[in-house]
């Protein structure tokens, strides 16, 4: 039998849920586009990673669920979302506040979804969104000097193994025909931070059986980034010491532009393979049921 009131109530429930989900999708698209337009490519990729990770660990809503914010939470959520939009329109580059915008947007959506005593269920996606500002703070506190020395040392060993004569003086690598200095972007800090973001997301979304294993992968992530970045330095040294036509363009491409993301992609693929391999070994070791 057709019940108009029941159908109206069901439509209102569905409408509120769709409105909240549509708002979340619109904010994700807005933040992704904003990062692509105002930030370097590696930072924009980090934003997309944390947004995708938050979606991955978002709790499944039961049938008939609808947003029920508290009276205070409604105003807090709206205020946070308005602040995100206001700050986004004035963002011209990358800073700590811009790295916190996904987390602030997530907090605003959570306050609009449930009252205060039910916010714990959104802890995992908020934890993923918090990875970005935490890693950015870690990056600003990390001195580049030791990282540059380690990268230059690894690149020197790789060149020697490949049979290329090289003389290292601190962070400088001198080859016959050219030299490179490992400093600034060449230190690979952005690649290290990107893998730490991925490692943090994996630790939250796909935790290992033991906490120490997750901690170990958080150590493996920056080591993998340093190793792959040393390979990039080797390539830059070969290009600079070569007689290739347009070698300056190739050097800039792998040093500054999207070519550097090729090595970032290799580092991420290697880390994901190691994580999945170790996870598969743990699953295979489980006793059969």
C-alpha cells in the first residue's frame, strides 16, 4: 500500500544523505583542483593521496543513515567549511595552512554529519587527513644537510659500481666533464615526505598484525625515497657530464620539472610492492580455518 508520509520521510532521508555526500565530493574536487593550480606537482599529488586515503577508510554508513549534526556542531561545521573556502580563494602558494585545509574540510563535514558523541567513528579518515600537515611539519624541521650528504654518498657508490670515475667532496660529485651538487630539491626531501604520506595512509588503512611492523615500514619509506633519489642524482650527473644535444633541457627536466616525478613514481611503486609483499607473507602465515 502506498503511504505518502512514509515515502516523503524516506525521500527526505535520502535527500539529506545525498546532500552531505555531494558536499563532500565537491570539497574533494575543489581542494584537488586548488592544489593543482597553486602548488608544485609533488605537493598536489600529496593532497590527492590523502583525499583518496580518507575516502578509502571512511566508515560504511548503514541503510537509512542521514546526517544528524548537533546544534553547536552545525555552526562549527559551517564555520570551518566557510573558512576553508575563504582561505582557498587567497592561496597563492604552499604553506602550512594550505596543507591543513583537507583536515579542516574533513572536520567541517564530520561536525555536519553527527553530534559530538558520535564523532569517534570518523577517526580513521580524519587521521588520514592529518597525515599531510604532520608530514609537512616534519619536513620543515628536517635539516637538509645530513640528507644531502647521505644522498651524495649513495650516488657516489652507485657511480663507482657502474664504472664511472667520480670524486666526492661533501655534497658535490665531480665527474670527467661536469659536476653536480646535492642540495635543495636534489636532496629529495619532497620524495621522502611523499612516501611518508603513503606509509601513513597504509598504516591506517591496511595495518600490519603488529605495531612494530607498521613502525618499520615508516622507516623503510624514507630509506626507499633516498635510494631512488640517489639514482636520480646519478642520472643528473651523467647528463651534466655528457655531450648530449640539449643536455641542459634534459637536466632541468629531471631536476625541476615533471621528469623528477618519474623517480617519485618508481619510489612509490617499490614501497607499495614491499608493503603488499610483506602483508601477503603475513596472510600466508595465518593458520587455516
